[in-house]
């Protein structure tokens, strides 16, 4: 398994402190991956105060319905018959002049646990420079956590780690299958995994592809992961069979996602050719894949020399344009995919 991302390491550290009842006066949670932000806020909301204390000492507000002055005034209140008051600000990105929170963070109350959930759009943007002072003070006085969106290649390892925390192992193929089906929405993946765990027999210790197929609905035989694997093996019959299934089920298998998966696969094969260090761990890191799959790329590279990979990448670009109507007035996506597979395996 690849090294945990900095986001996961920081998240685990924060959750470890919370479970040990080590509380900070400020948790400024920002970033474009909402899953970790929500999990920290939910834990604080449900576990710091007893049910009897929550009535007087826990407040949840939303950015659209409050101002920064309201937040500051609420944070300055003292708890009633409790060691702490909890103030959770959700959707704080909608608060105007949030940078004014610096006024409070210079001297925060130790009896207030202020949680600010400041979510960013999923376009890689950083928090506004106007918030640099808030973030700096949050680091000094408590916690400033940046929850970064995962790259697609990081998702299978996250799935492995999530199930490991539940006492389960998962076949790397099954992890990739789930990631390919669900995408990189961690909240959705966690929900699917939680549902899967409930359906597994009590004695189950390892999740297999058949479990994913049976309980989540993705086919272990007809998916983009299996298609690229068949292409890597130059197994035309297998690849064509999958393409035919895709052609018959276009809504579940959009051409644009399929051609993107094939493109990414051959880019990785090309990268493999260019790597000076072919050590398994080095290759896995460079390609962004689990070490389990390195041998697959090694074999594919023997079948597809670097020059051939370049030609295929150009071919994919051509068929992407054809799928959008350029130099193509009648061939549907299913037939285009079948043509493409033939040309990849056998050449023009």
C-alpha cells in the first residue's frame, strides 16, 4: 500500500487527539475534500459534550444565516455548568469578511471549542489569501486542517485503509473495481463500503471482487478496469466482448469515460518505458498504482513499445474527436469503440 497522503495522516492525528479527549479552542477545517471536514465536525458534535450539556452548550450555525460578528460573540460566551461549549460553523465559506475572525483567534477562550468548516470548490483552489491570518492563528492556537481532494489513483489505497480500520482486507483488484465504479467521492465510497460491510457474512476477513459485484452492482467482468487489462494483454476477443457489452449499455458506460480510461492506461505504459528505475516500488509511485499492478504494466510494455504507445495516444485523440461528430456523421459510440479496440490491438 502506498504511503498515506498528508491529508489522511493529519486527519488521523486530529481524530486520535479527539478520541483521547485532547481538545483545542479552534479547528479551522478547509479544503476541497468535504469527507474529512465532515468527519471531524461530526465527531466533535456527537462526542465532546454529554447529551445533557448539549442543550445549553452546543450551537450549530450555517454560514448563510450568520455573520462573523455573530460567531465571535457566540465564541466569547462561557459554558453553563460544563467545562466546554461547542460552536460549530458549517458552510463558513458563505460568511462575508471571515478574515475578521482573527480578532477572536488572537485570544480565544480555552473553554470554547470553535469548529469552522470552510469548504472549497473541487477545482484545486486554495483558501483566499485574505484568510492567511486566520489560518496562521488557527495553527498557533489550535488546529488548521487542509482537506485535499484525492487523485483518482489514490482512491484504491484509501479504500484499503478504510476497510483495514474496520478489520477487513480487500483484494487490490476489488479496490480498483470499486474506485472505477464509484469515482473519487469519498463520502459516497464510505457509504457503499459501510453497506457492503453489513451484508458480509460475520466470518469474512477479506473482500473479493465477487462481493463488490453482488452487493454494490458493478460487474466484475464488464468494466473499464477489465477492458484496459484486456488491451494490455492484447486480448482482442476479451476486449471486444467488453466493448460489445458497453455498446449495449451506453448509459452505464459513457464513451467519454471509457476512452479516458484507455488514454490514462497507455500514458502509464509510455511512462513505464521512460522510467530509469524499474524497481517495483519506484514504478508504483511513478505510475500512481498499487504495487500489485506493476507486473501488469511490465507485461503490457513488452507488447506495446514506446513508439506504439504514442501512436495509440494519437489514435485515441482522433476517436475522441470522432465521437463528438468531427469527420463522423453516422457511426455510433459503440461501433467507434469496437473499431478503436481493433486498431489498438492490431494497428492500422
